């Protein structure tokens, strides 16, 4: 057997649409996934901007099954499977791995704060052992501003030493380039793929041996982000990066996840897309209007929406 | 029908025993619950020190059923039912309420940080509406050092105005007496029961119109804490408080939850009790020895363990 190529490039933490009664809407979810794939983006379903932790385990499993049954290519998927509960993490990771997903993106357990590195090591180690599948590829998810529990270089080192090949990379959403740089310098040489958590760092990451980005804004601007990923060595890469930054800046001046859904609602002409689950709150009218004006001023568009 | 008396006094966030394979151990759990009840403590199962968020929803539901089937009185129970996912919170809250539990102790959804009060209001509001049971009594769980998402006086005020009677009280684990004082001053007069999250504040809480405490250390020192609750107006209340503080201080010089389990393992002569789930880590030998020496120096004992 040949070794599968690891997943690289641009992935969207796919936003999860809800019906009015706040149940996940699989048809809209599938349409959005198809559009993202057509635009060159992979599918990091069940991420922070997917409201994954606002979904029950059963809801996540059902959405995953729905995508697989609909023929979405698991080799383009990196589902989020981290959880506070080891048993939940194991169940979702095992299902994704058995389905042939390219990898899983794992938050550390995030309820207890200030936990020992040893405890985090055991959590990931137990997950690997219990899943017990040679196809498992874990990408560690470092997002201290939200999870408040991080993935330290020391933890990466221990896990890589114990599970080489299985520990496949990380997503760094620290927003701290010096941390990303440390991870690249220490681990990228041994095939550990570092994704940045925002396209703002995409060019820098590619210039430093990184693997791509997994970014919220890829839900609305995937083709342009993918273009920079593919052409980061071109002369206009800096200009491309600036245009990506302008769009991201326009979106994230509002609360990011509700803003993404507001953009989807507008460009799909489908107000239902704006729905979020508590504890998040949708944008109010003024926030939405200001967001759309900022994007219009940049000539922002969402091409190919009919592909979905 | 007469109105049930609300649950007051001392409750233990019941520690959850695990087998070697890290599955919850219902028999040891039941034995510990029976001992706690015999010592005068109510059962706040599925709290922070129960490793509740390290359990799947199904594991929590199964443990609850096991206790109910074994005849544990639901009127002495206040299960923790908060969750990041609305659907999980609703399912567990509905089950506990239907079973006749005295109330439920609800964490706010704790993954997203810096969420709007409106989003938290909607989370609790949706829970009340979806459970749709007049017997529901919600105790709000404020533990900002761990959850990082708190319950503000403004949120309590909105919820009380909308759901009087259902919003029954709170547990304040801020460790900040001025916050507890604010909650007591603002809300206790209208029948809102304030429990402190540590027996260190029990006397002060009772002197100020509070309802009791829900404290980790009640897992090992329930009778003495209950004695102060019942006799806080006695002349020796200050001395009692000091003795409680000494025991708590001896325990919490080690990591608190593993320390509680180490104490149970020792006094039950049952090493299996020391097991914790990742990301927590059991005490090492030196930590355990020092803990036991501190307790021995205080003449600490756990009477009546044969009751379980």
C-alpha cells in the first residue's frame, strides 16, 4: 500500500446551520460543504466556528453520517473530535477514522484549567490506544484564547515521540506568530504539519515550512485563500495576503461566528443561515448593515454559490 | 398540594469512582452516596469535583438511573446538568426533574468566552422552556476560576424576573465573599437560595441569610460541616468554623479532587478510589503521604464508613 498524502492547504471550520428550532440543518450543511469543496477548501467540520461544542455528541455523529452518506469525500475532511470527556473524544475520533477521514482536529479537554501536561498526555494517549486504528491522524488544536488550555511544545514533543505518524500536526490559533514559529522550528522538519488558525498568517506560515491554514473566514472567502496557498511563491503573494487581511478585518470587526453566518445569509439570500445556538447571539441589524457595507467597499463577492 | 420545602444545608459534589479501565463504578458510587446521606449531606452529583464534564452524557444518565433504581431519595439530590450543548443540558435536566430531584445545578455553557449576557439568558431560558416541567428548580453555578464564564447579578435578575420559582438559587464558587454578599443582598430576600462553594464561607453565609454550602470537602468531612450548618447560631460556631477550615486547608494544599479521592482510598482501605480520568492526575506518593500526615495531625477521621 502507498502512504496517503496528508491533507494540506486551506480548510474551513464549517459553520453549522440551524433550523428555527435550533436543530442542525443537514441539507444546508451539505450544500455549504459542497460549495467549500468546489472552492478549493477542505472541511474541518466541528470546529470552534462550527459551534461544535454547542452540539451534542449524537448531533455531531448524525451530521458526519449525513455528509458521508451524501458522498462527501472523507479524504477532504478533518472533523473536530476533541471533548472534555475522553469517551466522547474516542467515540467521535473512532468513527471519523473508520470512515477514512484525512485526520481529526483535537481540542484538549477544556473544563479544568491549569491541568498538568501529564494529564493532557494521558488524554491523547488514551484516545490513540482506544481508537486503535493505524489510519488515525491527530492534529492538535491549540486555541488558548477560547479553550484556556493549550498545547505546549513539551506536550507535542512527548506525543510525537510516543506516537510518530499518528500525531500528524497541529492547528495554532494562538494568534501569536512566535508560538507558531516555535512549533515550526521544533517539529515541522519531522513531518509535523503546522496549520495557522487565521489566513492572516498564511504567507508567513508557507514561507516557514507550514502546511496551510484552517480559518473561520474560509467559510466565506475560500477561493482567494486557496489561491494564496497555491501561489505563495508568486511575486504578488504579498498583495494577495493584504487583500485576504482586508476581508478578514471587515468580517471580524463584528463577532466572528455570527458575522460569518450573516454573510452566508446575505449571499445565499437565505435568512435562516443567520441562526446561532445560545450562548452565541446573532448580529443585530446595525452590526449586519455595517458588516455588509465594509464588504461592499472591498468589492467582496462569493462566486459559484450555485455549485452547492 | 403543598409546596415542597427547598433543599438546604450541606451538599457534596459527589466524587465519581472509576474502575481501572476508567469506566464509572456505580457500586462504589452508590456506597459513597449512601454514606454521605447518612452523614447529613445532600448529593450534588455531577459537579466539578465529580469530574462530571469528563463523563459523557450517557455515562451521567446511567449513573443517575443507577442511584434512582437503588432507592436513593431524589429529594436529597441536586445533579449538575449544565453543559456546553443546549441539547445535553435539556436532556439531563429533564430526566433529573422528572425523577423528582430537588433541583439541578447548572453551569453556564463554558466553551466560548466573553459571551453576551443575552446569550446566557437564552441558554437558560431555552432550557426552562424545553424542559417544560413545573417541578424544575434551577440553581445557577458560578465558578469563574474554572468555567471562566460567570453568572452575573444582571443575569440572575433577568432570569428571576422571567422564571420566578424556577430559578431557585445559586452556588457561588467564586471564592469572593463580596460577590456572595452581593447575591445575598440583591436576591436572598425573594427566596433565592445562595449556597457557598466552600465551607470556609459557611458561617458567614448562614449569618447573612444563605442556604448552606455545596463543597468538595463535604465528600470527606460531611458530618462536621453539617453540624455547623445546623448549629451556626451556637456559641462555638466560630470554633467549629476554624476546625472545618483546618481540614479543608490540609486537603487543598494538594490538588483538590485527586486529594479527595486519595482520602477516600485511604479511609475506605480501597486503593481503586484514587483513580481519576484524564486530564486529571492522581496524587503521587509524596503528595499522598504529606496529605495523610496533615490530616493525622488534625486528628481527622471518617466515622461511619461501614454505613455504606
